[in-house]
C-alpha cells in the first residue's frame, strides 16, 4: 500500500518548501510564490536502492581519471547554436531553452533534430501540437528527414519508454510545462509536476547518456515559468531574446556547465526558419550615410566573441521639473551614475535635459566597457556635433573620473580594424604594444582627455 501523502508549500522563485502557507517565502522573501503540492510521508522502513527504482551505486573513480575523459559532442548543424552550447550537444546533458511565445524555440529545435537524425537516433516529443501540425511545420521549413522519430505524448513514462525503445541519443521535449507523471497528483504545469518531470528527464539523461533538450514557457517577467530549482537541475539554460517586430533572434547561454556562460548565437527568422548570422556585427551597425550626432560604435564582448554595436544618445532640453533618464539595452542606474561623473569631472551638466540612450539591435549591454561610448555619445548629442563614422571607443568610467581598462582590449581593437574603423579611443592601459595596421589608437586616462579627443 502506498504511503499517505502530506501537503507542503513550495516557492516558485527559489524552490524552498515549508509545511504551512505564508504570504512571504521565508527563504528568499518573495511574496505570493508558495504553491501547494503533495509529498509522500516518510516511513520508518528504509527502501533499498533497487526496490526504489534507483540506479545502483556507481564505481568510485579518482579525479585524475575522470578529468582525462573528453566530453563527446554532437554538432547540431547550426554553427551559432553549437557556439552557444559550447561546441555542440554533450552526451548525457540536459538543456533548458526558454523564450516568448512564437519567438522560434520549436522551429530551432525541430531544425536541429532533423539535422541530427541521420547521425544518431533522435526522438521529438511534443505535448502542445499534433503530429500533423509538426509535419506541416517541417514541410514549411523544407525539412524532409525520414529518420526523425516523432511522438505526441504528455506522459513522461510513455516518452521515456519510447526513447529507450528507439535507442534515442537525443530527446527533445516540447514543452516541459505540458508534461505530467502519474506519480504526482496534480495537473501538468504545476510546481510539483515540473519538479518531478524535470527530475525524471535528468535521471534518464545521466543514466543512458542521452542529450535531453527541454523547451520551457516564460512568465511575463521573461523568466522560465515554474520553480527556480528547474534551472538548477539542468546543465545548460538558454534564453531567446528579440525586439518586438525584429526578425533577428539572439540565443543567450545564462548557464552552461560545458561551455562559456553569456555566450550568444545570432539568428535571422526567415521564411524557411531560423538562419544563422555569421557576421553579427554587421546587423548591429546602422552605417548612416553621413555622420550624425549622438551615435558612436563600441566593441562589446559577448561570451567568447567581440561584437561591434552602435550606442545612440539623445539629449534634449527638459520641459518638466524631473528630467527623464530612459535607457534601452543599458542599465538605467548606470546611466545616472555616468551623468554624475560627467558633471563632476568634466563640467558638463545635464540636470536640465532629458537623456535617452539606446543600444541598436536589441542587445543588452551588461559590461562596463559601454561607459565611455555612452558618455561620448551624450556629449555629441548635447553639442549637436557628429562624431566620425570610423571612430570606435570603449572603456569603464570610475567615480573619480578615471577611464579604467577592460578585458581583452587588443582583441576588441583587432575586431574594429577588421571592420574598417580607423580611430579608437580606449583606456591607456588597453593600448597595444604593437601598432594595429590601419587603426590609430588614442589612449586616455581621464574623462576630460576623452572629451578633448572628440572635440
């Protein structure tokens, strides 16, 4: 006879559980995040591992022997997708990919599954669409794989049995929110079902060496729906990013145990599906016919790749008592800090002006290398004086007005020279020892030196 169950309340933000409902989670202090779920009561009899259905204890290995083994990777047929994954799918890994509805999650994974199916057995499990709907999408995308396995099922046990029967080495689940298991008495999509279903897929991946890819829904805040522990269970977490109305898609690795975190892959949504963009810097540069005020190109670093991105600023006289500070792609608090440094150490006061800063292409710049170009673009807009179209800049600004160096300075400069830029304003420490052909590098130590270099 099965053990009686008890009710616990699990936080969807941090995964912590408590025996009583509260308005605020005692672990992470989030409000209204506790949801009821049933858990079996502990009995006094210890269940042997084989009786519990768990794998037997593994053989103990030394760190030296384990570290010598190379992780086998499967190319997905897309260079940008492989880049985000760290070189391809790793056997036994679990990948969770999320994004807004209609952004291209199912399209990307159906393309990858079709490209992998001639190499290894692949099973695509869909819980949201019928097999006919998947077939219609494949036909629209021009995919004609005869070896890709499809199953329309929401029961985890049935999907895992089909994967074992087919000998699948890659399993795609679309989506984890539609999956359910009979071991949990709640509807699919609930906190308890998400945790249990994800744990089943992770256990299957580790025991059989199958690469499992899970598609996850996102909330209105843009994070994957369900308990935060869902992201802790998997090896890799990817997010789709895109501006409204843009045909470009960015896939960012937020977590990756087998590659670099914060790596991005850039795709273009075409009629035949997602196509990789092999030169992402080209789509982030407007290339105005004539130089315009308030526009400057910087070199940011996303993961292991430098990217040229245009930073635009608009400074206008404010008509209200509280001037606006609006940013798109840059942290708003960071902009307020930069404007205070600009006033204190360069004598440029913008407290009577509205300041708008935009990063072209829908990219969010989180590193501090964008400090200097944002300030120079704002000054250019204030003076209504265009900057040279072949000028590039990067550098961090300190509160004392100093221009601080950023990592991989020479690599950034070589990327700028490769795209035809002739002049660069950078921190003095980032000036390379050997000159770069075709690029004049101006090293500055203080903010006022950088402003003098553009005036």
